[in-house]
């Protein structure tokens, strides 16, 4: 009897994995390629990372749908297209060392980890950061380092960063993050009024000079601060 249950479970779970893989391929074609993301390495990362492992189990069946999902503590995992779009905008290279502010579920960090040498990611809500750590290590990501704290100040001991991604909507670009960008570095960050529309800004540092470009309108959860 037990053996029969185990056999059924085995076939059920491998069928489930396959069906998630299939959904992931469809997600990339219909939501991401169709909207203009062209980087093959980014598309492959989106085909690889098991997004359903990063959402609460009762929401796994919605993981590949075309919208953000709640991950607890009032926070969300971004819509797949936005994850891919922001990743592509950073023009990442294999040897890059990068910072993400707003670990959340850890999903975006995993996508980044497929593309670069080292990802440092910081989360202000401890239980979320701790859970992301467990998820990422269970999936075998060894090049992601999760920190708990206020990402406003970046991570000085690991700076400079070739790229920085902020996944919470800030009112202003935190100056320490600009400071911690490497020469030739890129940063993408949603900036705007709290609980209203924000714009993704792409910031570049070249020969010490900072340039900014406004990209898409977006809506992110607020960038919060630790009490001083
Ligand atoms: N990148 C995430 C989505 C994050 S939602 C993912 O792939 O799942 C934004 C996250 O930013 C939330 O978890 C929120 O708690 C966190 N956050 C907000 N302000 C922060 C700050 N100052 N420092 C670090 N994390 C912050």
C-alpha cells in the first residue's frame, strides 16, 4: 500500500514539475518575448528559475500568470515581465557583482544569479529574508548572499557594484546607492510618490558622471526605512 502511494506520488510530482516547466516556456513566449524582451540570456534565465518555488504553496498554481502575487507581510513578487524587463535593462555580464535591494521572495535574485558572478541582496523584513535564504539554498544557488537590513545604505563592505536593482518604490534615489555604483555601473530603480505610480529610472555612472533615463511607469510596494 505504502509503495503504491509512493509510486503515485512520484508520478504526480514529476508530472507537476513538467507542467510547471511547460507553463514557464509559455510565460516567456506570451508575456515576455511578445512584449519585446530580446536578450537570450535573460529569456533563458526566465525559462530556468522555478518561480512556483518562490510563492506560498497555495499560490504555486498562479505563479506563471501575468501578474504580481502576494508573498506575505504585505509584499509582492513582481509580474514576470517586469522581472525580465528590469533584468534586461541592466545589461549584465557574467563577471558582474551586483546588489539587489528588496529580496522579497528571492525570485528576482535567482534570476540575476543565473546571469552574473555574485548577487548580494538585502531585505528589510526579517522573516521574508530568512525564507528567501532557505528557498535559494534549497534550489542550490551558491552565488546569492541574503542580508537582513535597510538597503538604503547599500552594502558598503561589498561595494562597488557593477549593477544595482531596487525592487521597492522609492521617493528619491538613495545617494549611497549611487555612491556604491562601479565605474560603468548601471542601476534600475522605481521612483515616484508612495502608493502611486512610479517610473523605472535607469541610472548610469560613466567617468564619474551620472546619467538618468526614464523607462516604464510601474507600481511597486513602498521602499521603507528602518527607524534611525
Ligand atoms: N524582488 C522581490 C520583490 C520584492 S517586493 C522578489 O523577487 O520577490 C519589495 C521588497 O522590498 C519587499 O519585500 C520589501 O520588504 C523590501 N523593502 C522595502 N524597503 C526596503 C529597504 N529599505 N531595504 C531592504 N528591503 C526593502
